[in-house]
C-alpha cells in the first residue's frame, strides 16, 4: 500500500505516477492483458444480473442510449464519464442497460 502525506501538496497525474514508480508500480498495458476481455464480460454479466432493464420481457429502445454511445466514441470529446440525470422512471436504467 502506498500512502501520501498531506504536505506533498497538490497531486496531478504525472506526479502520482512518479510516486507510484518509486514503489515499483507502473501503468498496465491493457492491450497485452489476456484476461481483460473475460473480466469485462464478467462485469457486464454481473451488471445485467443486478436488476431488470426492461418492462417484463419488453425492452424499449431509447434514443438517449445512442446519444451516450456516440459521446463516448467521439474522439474529439475524449469523455470518460457521463452523468445520466432524470426523474424516477424516466429510463436511466434502461439507457445504461442498452449501452453496457
């Protein structure tokens, strides 16, 4: 475990990697990780099993799912996170079920 003291000041990603490197920790090369696809599929399956995404056997296609997917795939935006906002019953869970 690596600890950082409060007097180390503000931590940016480059500085964090420098600290981790001192402890023998470096970034992973996910392209060479043979288990990555299996782990992703397992996470996806666990997510799908965690709740119902449709209404009975009916799944309502949502245009918002296409918008979210397009945002993630837009290299100009380089977006890693998206917040889905809406009132209860608006379809947030349905959208996440379609994009996972």
